[in-house]
C-alpha cells in the first residue's frame, strides 16, 4: 500500500527549508505534548489512538446495525451538525457515485442530511421527500443539546411514528451520543433506541472514526474497515517517536505556522476533484474551530478547481497576498473517459482527442500551481494515490494529527470551542428560552 505524500517545495521561497526545519524542536515538542497529555485540552485526546484501538466487537456491531437499516430503508436521514455530520458527508460524497440519488438500480440507501441548519424550507422539502418512502433516522449529537439536530429530530421522528407506528419507528431509529449524559441519551434510553457511544474524550470535529462517522458511512455501503486501516497507518507514521524529517503531520504543521508568522493569514484548501468538496468542509471545521481563538489562527478557506478558477481564481492570482494554498492532488482518477475526435472540430479540441479527461485536469492542476506560485501564493501539495476509503482514512488522521500539533505550536488549546456558544446564548435569549430571562431583557434593549 502507498501513503499520502506531502510536498512543500513550492511553498518555499520567502520561507526557506532551513526556517521550516528550525521548527523541528517546537513541532516535536507539540507532538510529544499530545502523546504525553501534558498540553491544554488534554481531556480531549481520545482521537489520538482511536484508529488502533477500535474494538472488533464495535466494528461488527456497526456493520450489523448498518445492514439492518439498509434492509429496511430506502432513505436514511443522518441528523447532526458540525463534527456530527461533516466527516460522513465528506466520505460519502468522495466515494459514492456523484449521481447516486438518480440511479434507478441503487445498491445503497440514499443518505440525506438534516439538523445542520434551521431552514424551514429545507425541512419542509425533506419531509415532503420522505413521504411514501421507507426511511430511518440516525440522530447524532455528542452533547445531545444542540438545537439544530434536536429540532430536526423532533419533526422527523413524529413523521416516522405517524407513518409506521411507534413500535416499528423504534426499529429504524439509532442514537449516537454520550454514554451517560445529555438530552439525547435520556431520550434514547426512554424510547429504547439502539445506541452507539461517542467517547467522552473525543470532541465532535475529531469524531469521524467513532460511530458518528462509521455507522452512516457503513450504511452508505462504504468499507469502514479500510477507512480505519488507513487511519491506523497514519497513526503509526505520525507518532511522537517518528522524527520531524519523516513526520508529514509535523512538517505540515511547521510549514503553515511559518507561513502564518510571515503574513499568510488564510489557507485555501483546493481540490481538482469535485467529489472532494466536503473533505474541505470537514477540514474547515477541524482547523477553524481548533485554531481560531485568542484573536489568532489561520482562516481556513476552500475552493473546488477548476470550477472556482472561473470565480475565485482572479482573487487568488492577484488579490491581497495574505494567502497560501494547500492542494489535495489525486494521482489516479478511478474511471476512464477519453476525449472523442470530432470531424468538424469547431471547438478546436481535436488536439486532445484520445486523451483521458484526467490528463487535461492534471495539466490544469500543474498550470494552476505554477501560476499561483508566480503570483506569490505558496503552494503545499498533498498527494492522494487514489480516492479510496484507505487513503481517506490516512488523510483524516493526517489532518487531525497536524491540527493538534499546529494548534499547540500556535499557542492555543486546539480542543475547545468557547466561541461557538456566543450565538446560542443570543438565540435562546431572543426566543425567550426559560432560564434566559436576564439575557432576554438585555438583548431586547439592544434591538
Ligand atoms: O467540534 C465540535 O465539538 C462542535 O462543533 C460540534 O461538532 C457541533 O457543535 C455538534 O455538536 P453535538 O454533536 O454535540 O451536537
């Protein structure tokens, strides 16, 4: 098996290799802090050894539950927000057919999402879509008190129970939540739902390799063992015993911190494979929530290329020079489409006849890299041998490990998210939630 590769050559220039490698001591110390549990947020380090410690019984239980739901349902609604849905969506979009929904002979139930917004039209249309369909619900919330998924679950649970009765509905609902505390745990215990546990010491954005991600991913027909296997490989190759020079998570963390110190405040994660769009969404949560605090942190942005070269491309090429780019490059496309020859050749594309579309894409990628570097945008490249569960498993763990190291190098606690509470407090005050009387009065006076 191959491994994902990190190439920082085209990010060097103003920042030298020596400068990056001078960060060896800091990066290794940050990695050691993670492994020894001596840094801030050390009660949330359960993700570190998660891949290698997943029990066979847990995997088998996830697969059996997935098989049961797959047999009963045509549509599964995965309810969750942030870390409770982004990892799943990233894997499913990357690996399943782009047009799964429209396939007449589908192998897998369709996975749709709810609880990641409060859009009334979205919920109305989802509920309309579910009418007359055999559907099931996975309610995923570590805290169990997040408003968005709780609201969606309340509405969809009622629809399911009204349609097939409470007893059968119970067979099609799974709750993934805390072992003991929280509203969802209480509800699941009361109703007798099948449950899976999110370990106490694993935060939402680091939870894709727990049942949070593994159950819906298995339902979508994807091999979760290969995903875990890839992550196990990366767990080993980024351990604190691996020297900086060989540790791609440490090098990536050091490189981005050097760039940040040199005025590069925005990192753009770019892909040339539209199916990787949600990998970037998952990555944005991971880095944004982990590093954006104490008035510090690289702003994580993303683009899908070549699509966005026709929109954001102008800004990237010639806008304010505060950005650097990290490209996820895929070595081999899975399928083959050849450019046909055309007698009239009115579009002038006959020079491409017989070539794979991926070859054209690769030249667009190379051309873009050179253009952006010429335009003053340092370019980090992460090469994925193939878009497969195994390599996505590697990629997930690589980004998680690098995020932990990078956060400690930056001097923040990468494992809390105090800022997420601010909007909730205001929303509850505006909605006159019991217990928020003082905040309600204060906020009303500001309107
Ligand atoms: O990173 C985090 O922990 C959060 O952003 C959560 O992912 C998000 O708020 C969802 O939380 P929960 O699973 O508790 O509903």
